[in-house]
C-alpha cells in the first residue's frame, strides 16, 4: 500500500473516530501533504462505496514540450547516424 493510500485511510479513519462524516474539504484540510482534488474525490467515492481506499500511486510528471522536443531531436539524430551506418554495409 502506498504512502498516499495510507495517509488517506488514516485521515478518513480519524474523521470517523471523531464522529464526523468524511468530506473532500475535511480530508484535504487534514492531509499533511497536499493532493489534487480528483485524487481525494476518487478516494472518498471508493471509500463510501466499498469502505476501502484504492491504492493510489504517485506518478512522475510528464516532460514539458521543450524537453520532449529536445529528447525526440536527439533520438532522431541517433537513428539517422545508425541508418547511415547500416546503409554503408
């Protein structure tokens, strides 16, 4: 189970122990590390449906456009060199 899942379960459990109905706002306010609203909403919906928080993993951010273009240009250059070597054979 991921740290995010554990944190969400802990917050929801503590709210229930206090006799409060878990809500997105209460969960967001109690989390030590901020999470995107869609993640909190999904976790709360799953908990209300199954009394269980789904396993939520942190993903790596995608490259910005400039970094992606630079990476693709480098790949094209490497493939061009490789193709030229193959054509010589």
